[in-house]
């Protein structure tokens, strides 16, 4: 049964990778893969109550991520429909692509630590779409956004799901993870950025014909409401200890009410144009279904114990904490960083590695930045892939080596830092 699940997962992974060759949407391949993997699990034991309980448990976790993603995408779409992001783009006066790339990267890196890498990626991709008309240029920019968002989320207890898991699990403290990993995380984003800057040297941004249009009067209200609500989500989680998707759903409800009140009394067609109802229809539903399929497939590997067996094998044959963290980080790019970190938390308890041990810090850094090496290795990558329709092999060919360079640069800086200052 285990071999069958692995085989189906690999075949599904290949189908996703060659989406443009086989002319089948990656969401379809992911959904079929996820369902078939769970189907084998249901056939593996005669008693279905256990399997149903496991499926409902994992589906609950997956639904939380999907609702979060849907809420964030809808809020961004509402802000975009009101031209709210012009509030930011109009303040960026540079016509140099290299300067713009630096600005976008720095903004992404630090905003992702305050919000989270998924939400930040969605927002920054929207900004790139407003500033860059050339599709190829935009693909390079949003790919750097993925790397910067994952690096920015890795050093913050609120920025990346895996770092949050380690923080909530008691493996790291908030202050310590920030102090110990922020410089390596900067290196992980900086190295790819410096390499890509050479591609855009001396290039200018094409004039945007919308720049002279007057902003709608409601733009400022919707912009500050939308961004404020996105910032509110991690605060809501910290105060209430409720899952992040609950805060996002509350935020979606609030902006729905605000947008309805703002356009009250206008013509029904105009109200609909700026409504949340229209925004919900415009978000990329196929990307959400793709995410559902991928997470179902990965969770099936978890219930079969395949991920735990991988972690055990790595730990048994490796005595070096840095090497274990590096391997888990690279595997995070292939599979997903959340189940890999969850498996590591189960394998290595606080008795083995106490709170703020270098292993946990290194794991947070490696898992966070390792997800950038392959586009479907992180939630940010999956979201951006769906929004900008990035080809899997284009990312492998153009971006993966850059992400790997940043990954090893960040880990190298951490090891040097640990050697000198402990």
C-alpha cells in the first residue's frame, strides 16, 4: 500500500509539472492524486471509522488554509477593484527596473514578517501587475517575491506557518528566533536579488497609461481598510489564540460591510462592480482547488507514516543537526514544509533538543527558505503560480538555482554566525 501511495504521488507530481504538455490543468491532476492516495488509505484497513476520523482531521486543517487563502485573495481583489494599490504604486516614482526590484524585494521581506508570506505574496503580485506590463519581467519579479516572502517569513514567529508551529510548540521563543535568524534570512533573499539585478540593469519601466487617471474617492478608505484588516489577522490570532483563518474570515466580513456601505445609493451595476460578490467570482478558484489536492496528497503521506519514516531514516543515518536541517529544508521544497516540520517535531522532542536549541532555529530557517526551491514547495509559491500562471518548468529552469543559492547562503551565514557568537 505504501509503495502504491508513493507511486501515485510521484505520477501526480509529474502530471502537475508537465501541465502544459499534457494540456490538463494542474488542479485536476492534484485533486485526482489527493483522492486516490486517500482511497488507498481507506482500503488499507477494514475499519473505516479510523480512516474517516483521520480524513476529517486533516481536511479541517486544510480547510483552514484554503479559507485563509480565499479570504486574502478576495480582500486583495476588492482593494484592486477600487484601484487601492495606486496608493502605493503612485509613491514609487522610479523608472529603473533594478531600483523597483530592490523596493519590491525589501517591502516583501519585511511585510511578510508582519503579515505572513502567503498574504504578502498575494499583495505584492498585485502591485507587480500594476507596475509591470511585460509578462516576462513580471514573472521574474514575482519569483523574487516568492523567495523574499519565504525568507521574510522564516525569521518571524508570525511570518511562516512552520516558524509559527515551532513557536507555538515551545521549540523556539519569539525574541530568540528573530535575533538568530534575521541576518541569515536576509542573505537568503539578498543573494538571488543581486543575481537577478544584473538581468535588469539599465532597463526602464514602460509608462503605465492608467497613471494619470484620477483615483476613485473610495480608494483610500478601501485601501487602508483592506491593509489594516490583513495586518489585524495575526494580531487577532495572538490575542484570541484562534486559527488564522477565523481572523481572515472576520476581516472578509468587515470589508464586505464597509464596501456595501460606501456604495449604498449608487446604481446597482456600479455597486456590483465594486462588490465582494464580484471579487469572489474573479479570484482564481482553480488555484484553491489545486492547493486542496496537493495538501490532501501530502497529508496522505503523513497518515501512512511515510514522512515520519523519512525523518527517522535521516536522523538514524545523520548525526549532524545542520545536515538534518538542510535535508529537511530541501525536502520541504519537494513536498511541503508544514508536514516536514511536524514530523521533525514528533521525532525530536524538547528532551533531545531544548527550547531555542540551534537545531530548531536552523530547521525554521531551512524549512522556510527551502520551500522556494520549487514553486509548489510553499503556500506563497502555489498562490503566485496560480495568479500569474507560472509554468512549473520555467520556474525550475530560471529560478530554482537562484533560490538554492539563497538557501545555502542563508544556512551558511547561520552556521558562521553560530560558530563565532553562539
